[in-house]
């Protein structure tokens, strides 16, 4: 072609060689970078830098941080890459008062353990001991104490079973002000009502009720006592309807 430029093969060879050399150098740099990253990763996993440095515990009230961490088996020598989050959570959930547990890894070296505990709803009196009753109806016999609990109802004659579970469910629906006004709850079943209970209140009144309707009727307790003479104590019967009987009247009928 008259106007076309003809490039000699000898002139093109150096350019091709230069392009190939650049590609080869680029590949070499990439391989070297990957190699050093791999070496750094291996060195990190084998060095103290990969060990767990901080263990945070959240949501615990009954158990201390040390008790939760001890149950998790985590230490500052644990390799953060080998932390089995599900297994640790299952181990922590074996604690009698832990409802659920979640383990999260926060890089580079922090573990966060979040626990949800069962609530202590009441205490069961057995001889000289007070045994915590959890919101799942279980008794914590390993946590018994001879110290009288504060602001928690004390239960008498109950045991693990339907009646206790029904009571716990009822208590959970009541406002804190009503629960705090209850001193004692006695399980007093009768032939006609296997769910009968008797309550002794901090204000001196006594309540006769059945667990079948206890929560629905007990919620009106503040309104009921507001209509009574505070100097005249007696029994508030919530079994069928709602009526009051003074202690003097009850004693008179028993005497007759």
C-alpha cells in the first residue's frame, strides 16, 4: 500500500519482548504478594496475636463474669480461629439459671458472650432453707439459702409440677406492686379444688383463691383493699366471686 506503513518484524520483536516481560513481572509480584500474605496469616495464627485477648459477658445477674467465662472454657490462650461459638453457647446453657446464650467473635481478638437468665419468681420454704423458684417452674436446690429473701413471695407446700407451674405463670402476669405485696403463698388443695391457694399479704389481709382464676382476680387487689377498712383485717375470698370476711366473723363461725 502506498500510504500504509510497513513495520519490519525486527522492529516489533523488542516490543513483544517488553510486553511479555511486564506480564511476567506482574505475575511474579502477585505471586509474591500472595506468598507473603499466606506467610503472615500462618504467623498470625501461630502467634499470641491470634489469642483471645478480651472476653466480655453481658446480660448476667445471677452468675458472675468469672462463672460464665469458666463454663465457656475460654482463656487468653485460646486461639480465636478455633473458637466454636455454638458449642460454647451450649455449654453455658447447661448452667441451671441460664435460659439462652449467644457467643460472638469480634475481630481481631474479642469474644462477646450474651446470656439470658431465668428469672427468680419466688422462694420455696423447706425446713430451714429457701429454694429459688425460676420462671420455668424449676427449683434450684443447689442454690438454697437460709437467708430470708427480700421482696419475693415465699411458697409453702409446693413442689415441682402443674400447680407450681400454674402459679408461676400467674405471678408473671401480675404487676410488680402486687407481687411485692405478697408475703406468703400456701398450697392448700381441697377435694373440690386441687388448685386452691391461700395468700398472706404484707398489709395483714389474707386471700383465698384458686389458681384457675388467680391472675385475673388478683390484679384487682389494690382496688379491693381501697374499699376496705385498713384497721379491720380479714379474708378476701376470690374463689367464686369476690367478698370480704373479717377475722372476727370467721372465728365466731368456727366457735359456733
